[in-house]
């Protein structure tokens, strides 16, 4: 166990470096790293790891290396510019327990800039919050991992076990970046992922699936619209039937011990829609992309079958679609639900670090989203803890992260690393 004096020194060192940490975070937020544009941000992470004398592994993800693995999510676009970066610390004579510090560099699209209070990639600090796309989800987490170890190093210590700092892509659409780290051979006794969680521990999360529905219609001039079949309106009717399925799945929560008290754990979302070519023509085509949640008591296979059945049945009752059925394509997230297991030992260490910093007990929560922790827990037997700072409006306008929560999570992470991995003189 760390003595009280050393704990205080570690926390004070985090405080001493916090202005630098905030500046580095702002520099990373300035780099737009939406999907297919992550490489410059990964270049910055590689430089930071090199500055800390870590062994830097930067490699291009290959679908052929992943597509046969459990947890892989299909992706039709190429991976020519998909790069992972890992900074590894490997002591000469490891003695403690090894650790993965994982985070994702990719951010979701920022949407119309005129709907932000300030440009999304020009980070600004106001009233103790940093604003900017990706500031909370989750560049604050990647940088706090870095500075937690820098605090230990500044005091003359290094972890006594292997520590792998991972900066991965595609968390926001497939998770294949984290999967590529497993395929690469990275393993440890535990993983810590500082996704924005407001200082609580995620113990269960829903699964997530993406799919696209393509609907055809019969085009005619609008003066005889009743002679055609409107693909956009047909798509709307299909969406309404899927909404009924959403209600049905939410009723299943009564039999799920993790989500039985949640008011609405399963969310269906029409995230994209396109259709038609001309305002005065009945549209001949429409596609919509949907994201659906899956309870731990469900399986992805069963859920895919239910969705396809609903679409097939709804189409059969339509005069045109009955003979021209919609097509369903599964691409992007095919993420299984995840419940944290075999984590008692690592949770005790994190809870003590949290208690030291926050002065209160570590609380558990469930999540109606997904994160990369599932890969470590489901496919590698590694207990993966999601525990990070407070953030608001992630995936929305004016995303922001609370700086005080970053400071405290950095302190807790440094204490956790010191206790879990052990320390040795640098």
C-alpha cells in the first residue's frame, strides 16, 4: 500500500503539471480527428509518447487481420489512413501487475459550425470547462493517462510492470481500433479507460448495432402521385414499425438485473436519411441508417433476426414493397452487450484511489452506450474499467469537459497506477 506521504506527493505533482496538461489537451482538441482524418492527431500522440521515452508502435490497421476475430464490426470503406499508436513502458525486471491505459482519438462529426457558440476545433476555457469537439469524448482521457504517468516520473518513479498507453481509432463507429490492439498482441492484467463517466465506474452497458435500410419506390409525376409508390413515405412507415419494436425491447428490461430500474435503456435512432431526386417526382429511392441498443439479456443474432422480421412483415403489407422488399445491410457497430466481471481485485485498488482523491466511495453505473472495454472483457479476459471525467453535450453542440474533474481523475489514475503496477526508481 502507498503511504499517505507518497500519495500526497503524487497528487501535488499532478497539480503542479496541470496547467501544462490543459495546454496539451487544447493542442490535441485543435486537431480535427473525425473518422479518416485521425492521422495528424495520432502523429501528436506518437510524439508525446516519444518525449516520455516510451517504445512507440504506430501501425496501419488491416481489415484482413481483423475480420475473422470475434467482436469485429464490418466496414466497407478502406483503412488506408487508419493508424493506431501505442506507447509502451516495459521495465527490465517487471514485478507488479501490468496495465493497459486505453483511449480513442476519433471524434464524431461536429455538425453545422454556426450552431456552436464558438468554432468546434478552437478550444476555449470558460468557467472551469474546456469547450471543443472531442474535448470530453475522449481527448481529456487520453491526455490524463499521459500526465498521470508523467507525475510519477517527475517524482523519480516508473511503474514496476508493463504499461501500454493506447490511442486507437474507430471507437465511435466499430471499435475495430481496440480490436486491432488485441490482434497485435497487447495484453495486461487490467485495463483502464477514462471515457467521460463523471467519476463513476461503468459496470454494464448495452450492445449497439448499426444497419442501413434501402427502400425502393415507383416514380411518377406528382400530378398522378397515387399511381406511384413514394419510397420516402414507405421508409417512414418502416421506421414507425421499428419504433414499436423499440417499445417491445424496452419492456424486456423488467427481466434484466442491470437495467430493470432504467427508465429507457434501449434507444433506436435514425441517424441518417436520404432519398429522392426531384421535388415534383414521386421518389424512387430512400435509405436510412439506424442505431439500436441491445440489452445484456439479448443476443445480437436474435436482435438482427427480429429487426429483419419487422421490416419484412411491414413490407409485405404494402402493395408495392410486397413485391419489391427493402434490403437491410449490417455495417458499423455490431457491439455485444458487456457486463463487467472478475474485476473485484482491480476495483478495490481503483476505489481506494478514488476515495483518497474525492473523499467519497466509488459508485457504479450502467450505460446505454457502448465503449471499447467490451473487447478486453469479452475476448481477452481482461477486466476493463471505464472511469473518467465529467463531460457535457458529447456528440452535440458545445461539447465541454470539466477541468476540475480532469484534475481529480488524473490524480486518481496516478494513484491507481502506482498501487496496481507498483513503483520502482526511475
